[in-house]
C-alpha cells in the first residue's frame, strides 16, 4: 500500500476524457476503501478497477495520499451540492426537514464516499489534515443557515444556531450510519418509526 510521497505533481485536467478518468479513479478509490479497507488501495489495484494504467494515478493526483484527500473532498462537494439544491420557502421548518432529507439522500446515493468521509472506512496510514476536514464544514454551514432562518422566523427559539444545527446533524448522521450498516431495521418501517419521530422530537425541543 505504500507509495512514494515525492511522486510528481498532478497534472491539471485538460479534456473531458481526463475528467472522466479522474472521476473513475475517485469512484474506484472510494469503493475499495469502503468495501475492503486501506489494504486494498494500491496503485495497481486502483488502476485495474478504473481500467487505466498505474501512471494515471500520479498524472491526475500526484500519488495515493493526495488521491485519498480528493476522495474526501469529492464526497463533501457532492453533499454540499445536494443540500444546496434544496429550495427555500416560507415554511422554515419544512425547509429544515428537507435539508436533512437531502443529507440522507446523498449518503444513500454515495455510500462508499460517505463511509470514507466520516471515517467508518479506515484510511489506515493515510491521514487527513484540518484543511481537508474543513471542506466538510461547508455542508454543516448550510444546516446552520437553515436553523438561523427558522430562528429568525420564530419557528425555533432563539439560541446558538451552531449548537442546534450540531444536534440535528448528530441525529441524522447517527441514523444514516445505522441505515448504511443495515442496523436500522429494528422496526418494520424505520424511516417513519425512527427517523421522522427522532427529528420531530428534536425540532419540538428546539422550538419549545
């Protein structure tokens, strides 16, 4: 799994074919990390899964550590885009619920990326830095904005928006992790018997 850290710098994406290959490498890396762990992540295996050469890893990313960081960044970019596409209405609580639904939908659509983003798929010897983790806080900021709108509208009591958003994020993320692992089926209809009541109770407590 070891790769030289002094590999040549990645080349910029210059064509649609380059962009497609880069995307395939990201998807293959997330899949391998999510299903088999860091031991499966080698340039040879990655190139095989993506249908390319080992040199492509260095051409597009400069090496494996940089690729892993790009996997995490890609996951959060998708999350930000999915949550950011939620329209705003006059019903701020409905909008807040829509944001959480978008968060969950993104996780279910990108389970391998999600696993790597939040560490449930081990990165082994690869270590992320604070600036990479900061990418994920952009999505959290979208939730904070939704909370602030609800507070400004009087739908939630005035308080620390980050604290309230953190509680909502913790609740949704916890459920999603159980769902991805298949442990949410402790009832017949987990979405309506677990997730919806969980969010309703939390929002009611924040509004009280």
